[in-house]
């Protein structure tokens, strides 16, 4: 883009005037941000339009990535970087007396997701645009994002996240591209004149789906892809008009909140409606687009790939069947062949309780046509496979069983590809969790290890590190992250190591200032910054981390002069509002923080900083300052993890179990540059098989663990009367579901090893360098290219090695 600083400054001032009718001096940070965003969107509009036109003219195959969550984070700086105008705009603003960083902070962070799943979808959007894959996102424009987390007396409270309060500057409402969605009523199949069965709908509720499009700008390649988020509205006139305010409110509720509380029927129904709503809207708009190409439908798989990110969008399969048969008059056989070729699916979990299933009754009542089609898919599956695989296997793998519809089974049966998200995870799918379906469709299963957008997690979040990389290995890594391996040549170069050390210290001081300002806690930037940031979940074992902190605290109380390297433990984590146990652990963490942060006798050797409201923007502040990355889930439970990759990329040393992508991180960085501990996958399965794990025995025989657990219930930690007892019981009475006690000693050893390693700073910095150098491999640019090649069969238009 041709832009001079002079023109930018004029454009910016003019935009402020146009949008808010004010001059710079009177404008708030938000008004300045919003005007800048407006301007950047205008700068993008040509690329956006041209990309669209080019895709259409060349009739290239396009990918549609369906995800019920997207966590894009702030877009301002990312867009500036990708448009190659970051430096110019920063300088221009500075000449006008404005700091770009202030404007960045004024941007609302769209929390349209819970964690890893939504963040992965956002990294993929970034990477598809940057590698020139014709890729579209399809999701929901939630009016309220994931709740805003506050701590009140150490307890999590949830406040509404009204991120759209002042509008979203990046979106464009496309009312003319709206489609209608039907819920409920009855569907009867009636024979038409030529003897074909046609559905007749009666008494359905009709909802209008209106798309809002957001440009996804590629890295310096003149490409802007589209992220389409759907909003539910009442139809304006004609069919399905609502007469009462209450009905109109009900309609809006469909896209009101991310993940409604599903502990009751109403909440479950709302979630089901959300799933069908964005699926039906997306598939309808895809078919509409396809028809513009004037090609026969059997060529659809050559032009369209639909990706199902986790099972929430699985209704894509019956919905495409519905449109092809009911509206486009194709036979079942032809429609099915097209559907299977178009669809592909990513599995994100092996935990049984997280495998989505819907009650047959609910789908029958609210999505009657979907129900008919799913029944027929199931019937044909059983009929075809029974002679091949026998009754038992078919019973175990069919879609509908015992009154439930199993979404993962539907996704696998109705698509041509099922992938896991790390090698270990994909192997476990084949060997254990989905073994039966693997037997039926061995060719459909494959692995695609997750990745992260290296632009956001280094180039934007850690500009100083990026500069050191530029100076040391040139600029090529910015487009081809695998070139970061060139850094390995400098592992013994003292000047480079010193530079890395300096950058880390600067980031830590920056973060230290943030913590003091936001939380009033003073921390020592020279201490080890030990970071665990992720959703609060029992399997992720934040509890094990806290128990180790309590252990270290008790050790320091015994001997204040103990040889312990000063540590600051940094946590960020939200618990699902209805997840009581996770919330109890939050309370425990906050109580431990209060206890140790205020205890003068331990001489600031140990601090615990639990930052409220963890999200993408906070991650960008914490990760560059991290020395240690905690990836301590029980082996087999974390499908991949991606914060492990982000932290490694920023030079943190990983303390890890051999779970998810940690295994590949070990392979990439080498065993000497990661600190491993804990049960392996085989050992965990052995315990499950033998049923001989006994947590109480560990408590009774290990004096250190005994003392730490007693601290939960004997008043050592004030303020956790009930929580302490419940957590204690979960470990001792309920036999410690995630083997916290089993892995504890090994983990504590690993932490001691970290202390020791950190004391030798030259060696530490070398490890840190090798971690950075080995992280390019985990760029999501490569991940999406592998999807493009192996699953979607689409071309890409930007050169990248
Ligand atoms: C990367 C990321 C996650 C995923 O973290 P895991 O440790 O892989 O679970 C979750 N939330 C946010 C905001 C992230 O940026």
C-alpha cells in the first residue's frame, strides 16, 4: 500500500472529524482508536474487494472453517503489521502526540471463545490469509463474549462482557446476505408430481440470520479473507413475522451469549439452536455462492471444502444433505457422495464427558428435518456396515443409540477426514477412543498438530525479541518461521545470548510495572517468572502447581535461608461458571497468594500473582515475560495445547509431562532443553487397566505430601474452610482422578531442577535460545498448509517454504 506519513496524519485527523466531529485534543483514547480502525478498514477495502473478486473469477476452491468459537484478540496492530504500515502509523501518531500502545489498549478484545479451541480458529484465519489459502471463517456474533472475571474475596465472580457496547469497527453488516432458519414445527414428506418426496413444513419458527463480515488480512501479500459471524434477528416482514416483544427477545437470545449454562433443558436447547443456527446460515450461503459459478453440483467438492472444528458444527453434514436433496433435487446417493467429499472434521478431545451427544427427543422436536436425515444416515450406515463388521461393532459405532445422537460418530461417518491435533492425540484416537470407527474407516484418520500464528505471538507481542532475530538471522523468518532454526548457530555466541537476556529482563520489568499498577503487588523482575496460563480444569492440574508452591512455602517457613531461587508464580485462568471444583481451586490459589505475598519472613522469595480475566490480550503481556512454561496436564488428557508453543517461542523453558504437543516440543528442542516429569501415557493406561492407584496410600506414606495436604484443612491457609476440605477429599476420599499425588514428587524434583538450571544464566540463556530457534516449526502457517494439502485439497497463493 502506498501511504506517506503526511497523508496518514491528514487522513487520521479527517476521520476523527467525520466520525466523532472532534479534533485530536478532545478525543478519548477510544475515539482515537475507533477512528484509526475506521481508517485502516478503509485502507483495506480495496484488497478485500479484490481478493473476493479474484477468488470468484478464477473459481478457486475455497475453504469454509466452521467454528462455534473465534478468539481473534485485538486486530488493530495486527492489521497495521500485515498492511506494512505499522512503523509509519506509529511514527505518524507519535508526531500527533498519540501513543499507539494507548490506542491498542482501548480496543475491546472480542472474547468469542473459551480458550484453546477458539484461539486455534483465530490463528488459522490469520495463517490462511497469510499463506494465501482462500479461506473463510464461519461463526457466531455473540452479543456478550465470555464473562469478565473478577475476584471478590478470592472468589471468581462473572460479569457480562459487553464488547459491542461501542460498536465493532472491523465488521461490516451485510443485511442483504441474510438467510432464514427454521426451528420446531412439523415436517411431513409428501410425494410431488414426479414421485419425489418433498418436505412440507408447518408451524416452524423462522429466524433471520444476518452476517457481519470482518476482513482477515494476510501478511504483506495483498490478500484479505473473510470471517463471517452470524447474528439472530426477527424477520422484518412476511413469513415468520413476530408480533410480540417477548418473541422478538427470544429470537435475539440465540446469539446473545457464548456457551449458555447447559445444566438445564432451556440452556441445552439454546446451545442446540446456536449450533444449527450458524451451521444452517453458513451452508445456505455457501450453496448460494456455489450457484453463482453455474457448475453442476457433482463438481462441488472441487470448489468447496467445509471444515468442522470440533463437533459443534457437525450438523453441517445433514444440513448440506437437506439443501442438496430438498432444494436442489439431488438423489440421496448423489447428495451423500458430495457431502462426504466436502466435509472434514477435527477432533479436540479424548475425554468421554466432553464428547458431545444430544438427546434424540430434543433434536426430533426442534430440528425435525435434521432428525429425519440423521436417522436415514444412521440406517444406511448400519445396513452397509453390518455385513462387513458384524453386529457388535456396528452397535458401538452407529450414530443413534440409547436415545442419544453422538456427534463425533456423525462427523466421522459423514466426512472424508478426521484429524487429531497432536501426534499422541491422533494415535490415541486410533488406538483407544475411536478405535472402532478407525476399524471401519482407517483411511480417514490423520494427524495435524496444532500451531500458533507466529506474527501475533512474537512479531506483535514481543517486538524487541523480533528485532534481535532480525539482527541475528535476517528478516526471512518473518515470512518463513522455520528459518528461526538459523538461530541455533548462535547458541554459544555470548553477544546474542546477552541480547536475549536483556530483552527478557526488559519484558519482565514491563510486566512487573503492570502488576504493580493493576494489582498493587510488588514483584522482583530478577526472580524466575513461572507461568501457567490456561482454562482452569482439573486435568490441567493447576492444583499440583499450587501444592508445590505451598510445599516451598512451608520449606521456607522452616528455614528462611533455604537455598531457593526467588520465584514469582504467575497464573491466569477462568473457570466455567458452573464448575464448582475449578472455582474452589481458584479460591485456594487466591488464598495462598494472600498468605505468601504478605509474609515478610520469607523475604520475597516466593510470590503468587493470579491475574484476573485471562484472555488473548493478557496472554500477549504475560508470555514475553515468562521464564518457565507450566504444561503439566496428566498424560493423555491435553489433546495438544498451544500455550506451550507460544511460551517456547518467547524463550521460556517448558516444565512438562509427555502429553499432547509437549511430546513434539521435546522432539524439536531436544530432551536437554525441556524439563520432563511424570507418568507416561502407557503408565496412565496401565493404572486404568489394573485399577490399582491408591492416592490415600501416598498421603499416608509420603511425609512431605502429608504435610502439604494437611495445610489445606488445618487452618494454615486462612479463608479456605470449605474449599480446603473439598479439595482434600477429592484427592484422598475420591482417589485423585488426575494422579496429582502420584506425579507430585517427580514434579517437585523438576522444579528444583529449574532452580538449579536458572542459577547458571549462560546455560539457561542457551536453552532459551534453542527453544526460540525450535519454535518456528510450530507456526500455524505450516499447519494450515498441511490441512490445505492433505485434507482440503486447495491451492495457496503466497510463497512460503
Ligand atoms: C493459547 C490460548 C489458550 C490455550 O492455552 P492451553 O494452555 O493450550 O490450554 C487459551 N486461552 C487463550 C487466551 C490463549 O491465548
